[in-house]
């Protein structure tokens, strides 16, 4: 069965998919002292970084979900923001949406091999 890990809606923005409720979630977490925000620069580019004020409660995640999250972090952690932006722009949900429209979740079932999260070589003929 296919399920969404985050259950969030994303919109098409210039630099890639953007969670629709990101600002509200960040502001709520800052107000509840669950998150600190730090501004810095990457070369000449301003950055905002967020750091948790407490340990994550992972009890709500299954072992399979944790494994997927860890594999995804490992796969993409050495990529730059520009590389991730370019990758997102080659993904079917982003390609098929108009600017500022909500990305259609069903698009994840039509991904290219480059952006797919599945290894289709493991599926028997």
C-alpha cells in the first residue's frame, strides 16, 4: 500500500517544491520553543538554518519509515541546494504543475528513473 510519509501538500515554487504550511509550522515551533532559527551566509547567499531545541520523538514512525528517511538523508546529504533544486525540476510532480499550484501526489507514480524512490530492478518480470 502506498502512503504519504508527511501527509503535506506542496506547491511549485521557483527553487522546487515548497510545503504549503511551512511558514505556519516553523512559526508554531518557534513560538513553542521547539526550534531555533539562525541566519548565516553561504558565500554571498543568505541562509536560514533551523535547529531543534529537543530530541525528536520517533515513536510515531515505523521501522520502514525510519529506514526510508535515513536512506534519503544518506543519498542526498552531500548535494548542494542547487543540485537538489535541479533534481526537483526533473521530477514529474514539479514538471506537471503550474507555478504556485499544488503538486499532485499521484505524479509520484510516474517518476523518471532518476527521481524514482523505487528500485525496479528488484521487481520480478
